């Protein structure tokens, strides 16, 4: 079972993993500056890149501190944590001030819990899961925003469809009545393993998949513009390749206890 748990960067990592700043608000400011600088370097408008704060293993108090500093999008990896922290953020979600994305692997028996607490799912990786969620949404007379997760690095430990299967799954998802296809998500290879060019090539591959699906004009694909890619160690590379959502945890909260699961 893939865990989608990105490994912590080793000491001496080429892209500084250590958070700078001493409060969550200060670290957020540093991350926002990194995003703005990377967008500028790529000739992009910084407003095109949204920050998703990855809150796994963080207590509700830390999450609330981030929200007080202006965060409007968070991501959780485990259904259990998503459900546990839901009461703390429910008011903001109801007000439309906060979106909550599930960014970890989802098992079909936990669909109901995710639908009750998340506003979006970034890890859609099979037609069976897509149909099951869509059916549930149709029964509830609602839709769910979803991203198709693609395993661009081909590492066995990562979930997601293969790049070859991505467009087919996306087209099928886009045609389902309960789902709204918003784009694609990937966890990049580690810079330490694949080098910056290798990591960038993976991100470029995700962009090409998205562009192909958009160009297909298939029903329901017009809103599939998002590219969720880039984390603490590689957000600059992802933004250079077109990321519209970067998912950042360590640079904001500090290193997580290892192993995280
Ligand atoms: C933990 C996690 C992140 C954030 O990773 P950091 O390296 O801590 O910034 C992003 N995406 C997913 C899917 C994660 O599990």
C-alpha cells in the first residue's frame, strides 16, 4: 500500500528544508516570498499560484495559527486527522473562507468521512474510486472538486495513475455527474535522487497531461486547469513548470516527527 509520505530531506539538501522565521506567521511570509520570487523568475503572476498548507501531524492549534495568518487552503493526508480537526475549522469552511483538500491516499470505505469534511480531493487514482464518490455525491445532490493524482516519477512507493493512464482516467472522471474535474496532482521525485532536471521533467510531464486533456475538449474537462505540484523542497521547480497549487508543510511548521506514520 503506497503511503504517499514524502521522505524528509537529508541534511545538506540543496534546497533549504529548514524553516526560517520563528512563528508560523513569519514562516508563512517566507514561503509566500519564495512563491512570489519563483513566479517572478518564471515570468508568471504570483496570483496564479495558490498555497496549500499541509497540516498533517499538526495539532488544531497550529492549524488555527496558520488560518489567522491568512491561509485559505489546507490539506490533510489521513482521514482520521481530517475528521479530528474538522470541528476546529468547520465555521470557516461554512463561511467559504477556507477550503480543505484531502491530499493522502483514499480508501473507498472512507469516502463518506471525506465528503463530510473536505471540499476537494487531490488523490483520485482509479475509475472505481471515482465512480463510488460520484454515486455518493449524486445521492447527496452535490458535487466534489477533484484532481487526478499521477505518479510521474514511477516510484513504487507513490500512488497515482501512470502518466499513460492519466488522460483516460481524467476523461472518465470529467464525465461523471458527481465530480468536477479541476486538474492534476503529483508528488515529485526527490531532488536528491533525480536531480533538479529530473524533478522538473516530472512536473513538465504533469503539465503536458493537463494541456492534452484541456485541448481534447472532452465533456467536463474545461475546468481542469489546476496543477498541484511542489512542496517545501521543490516548490520553485514546480512553479517554473506551471504549478497552480503548491503544498507546503515543513517550511511552515518545521520538521515532522519521523516516521510520520
Ligand atoms: C506532507 C505533504 C506535503 C508537504 O510536504 P513538505 O515537504 O512538508 O512541504 C505535500 N503534499 C503531500 C501529499 C504531503 O503528504
